[in-house]
C-alpha cells in the first residue's frame, strides 16, 4: 500500500573514513535486480566504517564484494548477517566522506539469522511512513493562508501540484539524502490515521522545532523499485 511505502535509502554523515581501500579492491553487484530482489542475502562483513549515527559496510556475498549502507548498529567484522531486499544506487556521492561510490546498496535491516525473528537487527528506515503518535496536548495553530494536515490529507487530490503553507512540529529529520533534507512534521490533526507529512528541503531544522514550510504538494511520488510516497511536499522553504 502506498501509505505504507518503504523507501530504504539512507545517507550517512561520515566524520572519518577508517581504513578505506581503493575502489578497485571491491567488485560491483552485477545489476540493480541483484540488489533489489526480495530473497534473503547472506553476507560476511569485511570492513565497517563508523560514521557516528550511520555506517558503511564492505561485505562479501558468495564471493562478490560490494558496499552497503545501514544505520549504525553493532556489527562485527568477520560475522555473517542476513538481509532482505535493498536498493542499489549508482554514482552515489557522499559529501561528508568526499567519496563517490560507483554502486552502493542501501538496506533497511540486517539480522543474525536467515529466518526473520524478533531478534533481527533493525536499521532505521528514514522514509517509512511509520505511525507517529500525536502528543495529547499538541495543538499547532494553522498558519496564515495555510492548510492543516487534516485538510491536506482529506482533500489531497485538490492540492496536487499546488504550492501551500503548512506548520507543524518536527518529529523526524534525515539530512543529506539525495542532496535534500527529509523532514516529517505533525500539527496535532489527522485524517484516517495519517498524522505526519514528509517534506524535502534544503533548509536545516531540528527535531522538536515548530516550523512553517511553503512547498509544492506531489502525489504518488515514485522513486522506483515500488517505493512510492502517497503525498510529499517538495522544494519546501521555511517561512520565518
């Protein structure tokens, strides 16, 4: 379902690259289909680059070496892990790392067992439309000439392609993904259990900030591999 879109792309803020080998030492995954397939991948970790909140892993899968990226969780070099799916990105540039990867796989989860169990090691999906709890006392006043999230969600087709103003509390931030910052806001209103709006912007905000954005509403944004946003605000700018 579109409102349960799963988009696995994550970008990592690397402070320092530890022991990174030249790219010729790593072979590529042969095709996007290899990385995007839904069967289980079995990998052995050859190298971990600690990037603070995030990490790059160089892994071996059946004799094939490639880079993958996950949220930073305990990973032991030499250990075997498993994951499902994933998304390939070509010519991915990490400005923080000052490095361009010919190909890199962005992964939602890795785990210790082939069969998915409760003990799976989970990496945060920065784009997933996971339920966001509304604070009982959260009540954001609708901005001048603006639209509440409930109004937007309940009549989204009428807003498609239009520039609107929204105001809300920032509940999630992922910076630097595809040269954009990805923000989720809530305003205390909801429609059919949808409470948060995803926003792309070059502006920088923090979780907990109360912000007003003006941007263009896009419906059914398709990033490929079946990853679709049912509603997204793009090109957003903060209104002071």
